[in-house]
């Protein structure tokens, strides 16, 4: 057995091109290919074909072959796949096979002539649609087909055409006697011309005849009465032989399932050698096929309607069942939600009880700590007094020895006049002096005997750490001297100094006092919150941890407390700003992020809680506005001054009526807004007088509605009415940062000296 020949390999390459094109097409593009070929392939077979099947069918119908892929090229160009033309078609077809163009060809310019047999000829100009180039094989096929239509053995090609709107103009020379039938076929869009891709036919200098694509001629003989000789369709004699390839073109063009029959022409003439009986049989067969197709279509439509009705009924039943299931699930969900609500209420009650117990425990622990501190101080005072008593006894012994050294030489003898009273132990007239009988001398005991602090401190007793100092009737408090507060004087308690140990601070900022008299201070640079009593006794501290984020800790800027007794702390992390909720013992409960601002020097983000609805209010100095959040972190609103006067908002608070008060560092005013963010009024302003401010910081309100503002630039705290009217001033010796009012009327302030001061009263 021999191997594959060159012809076989050429066929393999041709099929390989068709397979590659078919695989590269998408489903949508394959549908478009079928649509363009529906005039050639029966519709009942077309919808099941893949692209390669369509190409094979076109090959059977001699529209494409190895030497002519112009039809495929046109389809690919129409569906927008020029890349396949470049990648597969052009490399497969040799460029030297393309017939060169003749731009000088113009319809109607050629003169009449005669053929080799002496017959008079005419010039036919045919426009072929959908072709941008022409190869010799395609031209030969076209010339052969036109020769068959014109009733001549061959059709001479005198000129070859040029590109015109992606079509090709071709000039043929045909016998003059055949022009009538071509003109008739073009006028009624003969399917054979449509099959060949002819869109226009012009004979000599006549007007071009447009060939409608897909049109069907239903009745020709009723409109034109012509005979065989006139139309040029001369019946063959018995001695004439039909061309060997005649049945391919005629059967494909006239009697295939893809094209409608040219019924009247075929019935009136023995067209190209077909007998009338054969034509009639084909017509009847076509009619029967059409009737069967109609019946099948009707039955199919009925079946589809029945299926649609059944499908609709099934869908309705499914929808009803689904609705019933959804209702049951909804009822179960509602029951579960009610159970969850009951559980939440129980949990809240348990948490509240636990918080109350915790607060009570913390209060008792604070009182125990205070009692222990006072006992320690009393023991220290007692030790000092004991030392003083011992010194007094030693002094008395020395004095007795000195008296003894002055006794006369008559030792053990009674001196003249007898012993003096002071030596014989008798009570002198008038009694013993006060210094020997232990009575308080006039003017009281000196400082060294009554236990008061001497200038320079206690002898041989170290000072207590200021972190645990508090006011005592026996031991003074550092920084506890009288302070002038306008028209009255009072004692203050100051505790803390710079450092990182317990009771020491690094830039304390915001402060809040709990109902149980615990002071919570945002110790910014130490990254923690410290807790003291209102007597200045250190209790505990906890780090400001940020759970569930890249930042493990943050620098706290401000602290506030909600109606549930939990703390809200706002601070700055490395990657973002955070608002974190803590319990009073420092357990992180929840948190949400803020959009990180640029925080210029000495600026900060501060926080307040609206006790009525637990909304969280945060100042944003860079945006010059206030942001309001729910406890879950969802934004409620943001607002600023309508005229942009509030340029550097610092601290913020909410009074008992829900009004929002903001201190502004840059404008030196205090701005008041209602709960919806509508501007109400401003007061104070820059100055040194009473009721004027310079760089205000901390702000809070008390139970009477007074507004307390930290006048940082003037080293004082000023008190205003709820309408912004000046009341009085509390002077300090430091720059005040944060302010808060305790439940017993104490005024607590943080200052730039890394300490906290407590004023028992400020009104």
C-alpha cells in the first residue's frame, strides 16, 4: 500500500485550516456563521451544525475548495474575525494566485463584437458581493456558471474587475441572444444569481439591474410572454449531450432544500434539458414537503404549548410550596429572634449587675487603700513622736547630770538652810512648771514637739512619693498650698510627676470622673489609662490595647464614659485612628476605625458621649468638623461651622439638653450646636479679661448646666452659664489641658506638668 500523495496532503492542510477556524470561533460567532449560510443549507439541518460542519457543507455545494476560500474570508470579515484571516487563510492561499486588478475597467465602455463562431456578442458587467479579491479558480467557476445560464458553451472574460465597496466588478462577453434571459433573471432575482453572489448586472450601456438577495419570483409568465428562442433557452435536441457537470449546478440551484423553486420558469420551459414531468414531480414533492413541515410545526407548537402549561403549573406549585416553606422559616426565625432578644436582655441584666458589683468592689478596695495609706502615715507620725520623746528624755537626763555637778562638797550632808525644793522632790510653791508636768505651754508646743512639718521636711524621715500623697491634718501635700480662685481660697490636691511608673505621667490629656469617684486619665505617651481616687490615691492602670487590628496599642488622646458606665477612648495608632470601648478594669469590648488624619503638631482627636442615646462624638481638627457615630461604628452625621469659623476644634462635650459644645484652639471661641449639628451660638473669644480665652482646650458641664473651659494660654479655668455668660475664674500655676467634674462637685484638671490637680470646689 502506498502512502499519502501530495493531493492527500493538500487536502489535509485544507481541512486543518477549517478545523482551526472552527475551534477559534465562539458559540455566538458560530451562530452568526450559520446565519450567513442559511440561504445555502436547509434550516432543519443548519441549527445542529458546528462551524466545521457548515464548512464541509459549503465544500459539497462547491462554494469553497482548497483553491478558493473567498466565501469563508467574507464571512470572517463580517463577524469581525480579521485575525483568523491573517492567521490561517492568507498563509494557506498563495498570493500569486490572485488575479490582478484593472482599475481602468468601466461599465458601458466596451464596444460590441463577435465570438469565434461569428455570433454577435454583448458585454455583461457583474458585481459580485462579499469579495475583496478573486483567484483564478473562482473566476473559472463563475465564467462556467454564467455560460450555463446564458445557454452557451463558454463565456469569455474580456476584463477583470476592481474592488468596489468590498465587491468585485467582472466583465464577461456573452452571446447577444442570451442577454434577454439574463436580464429577466436579474430583474426577478433568480436564485441562481443569488447563489453565485451576484448583486448587480449591467448589459452594455444599459442601467444596472439590482439583484435582491433572497427574493423569489412567483409568476414570470403572467408578466412576460416569451418563447424559448426569445429568451435564449433553446431546448436541446436528442443528439445534443448535456454537459457532464450540468446537473451539479442546476440541481444545486433549482431543486435543493436550501433555495425555493423558480416554479413558473421551470414549468413553462424544459429548462436546460429537464423534462416537464420531472419538474412537475419535483414541484409536487416540494409542496408535500411544505405541508408536512407545516403540520410538524403545528404539532410542535401544540406540544410546546402543552409543555409550557405543564411547566407553568409545576412552577406555580413549586412557588406555593416555597412560599409556605418561607413562611414557616420566617415564623421560626421570629421565634429565634425573640429568644435571642430575651437572652440579650438577660445578658444585659447580668452585665449590669456584674458592673454594679464590680464598681462596689472597686469602691471598697479604694476605701481600703485609703485607710491603709492613712494608717501608714499615722504609724510614721507615731515613730517620729517616739523619737522626739526619746530625745526629750535624753535631754532631761543631761540636765540632771549638770545640776548634780553643781552640788556642794558637803555631799550626803544637809546643807545649811536645808535642801532646796527642787532637789528634795517636794512640790514648789505654785506647782511644777508646765514643761515638767506635761501641760501645753502658752502658744502651744513648738513644731518639733507637736509633730508638724518643719521647714526642710521631717528630720530623718524621707518624703513620700508624690504619686501617693494626699491632704492630711498631720502631713502636708506637695502643691497643696492655698490657691486664690477669684473671690475665695481653697486647698487643692496635686499628684503625679513625669515618668512611666505607676502614678507617673507622660503628657496626660483627657480626663473623666466616674459616679464612684474614680478618676480616669488618658496617659498619652505612656499608652495607657491611669485610675486614681479623688484623694489622689493610685488604684490601677491598663494599656490601651486595640483588638483585632494591625495596631496592638494606641496613644490615647481622650476618654469619656457612657450611660452604662463603660469607657470610650479615642487614640492614634500606627496605621489608623481608633475608638475603643473598655470596661472600668481595662478589658477591651469593641472598637471601630476612623479615617486617619494628618494630626499636625499639638493637635489631637477628642471624644464625648451623648448620655441620652450613647452616640459617640469625635472632633476632627484637619477636616474642621465633628463626626457622630453609633456604638457599632456606623456614621450618623458630620457637621462643622456654616461659615467655616471653627478652624481647629479641640475638646468636645454634650450637656444635659443634648447641646454640643466644642472648644476651638485657633479662633479662641466656644461653639454650641444642637443635637442635629445646627449652629446655635458662640462665646468667649481671644483676650486676657474675664470671660475671654486664649487657646482653649478641655471642656465639660456640671449638673447645674455650668460650662467649664480650660483656658490653657492663661493658666486658668473659667466657668460660664449654659448661655455663655461669665461666672468666675479658677486660677492655676500651670497650663490646663483636660477638665472634668466629679459627682461630689470636684474639679479635676490635667496639666502640662505631667500631673493631675483636684479642686474640692470651683463655685
